[in-house]
C-alpha cells in the first residue's frame, strides 16, 4: 500500500513585490512557468534564491558590519550559514 503524499503549505510570509520585466525576459519567465506548471512568482523566487550559491556574495555579507542581521533575513533556520 502506497503512502499518501501530503500537500506542503506555501510560504505564508510571502511579500508582494512589483517587478518590471521587459520583452524577452518577461516571455522567458512566462513560458518557463507554464512549462514547470508553477506561477511566474514561484519561478522568479526559485531563481533568485540561487543567488545564495554565489560565494563572492556570501563573502561580501560575511564582511558586512551587521552580517548576523543579514544572515537571519536571507537564510531559513534550517540552512547552513556562511563560515
């Protein structure tokens, strides 16, 4: 007997942000969202989260004066922080 897969809740802390995408970029997001069956907002959120893989950006944060505040804002509690 297979176990039922439960639906995971959406991020309840979502903030409404208005972006302007021009021409080609708008169509890339639009059609990628259609392809993945996600909303355009979810696609943009997922791609922008990948910025946290930029080691130079993480090093820059590490050298900021209020880096702990920044870390708390951009990393979820379960994620590893920068060394």
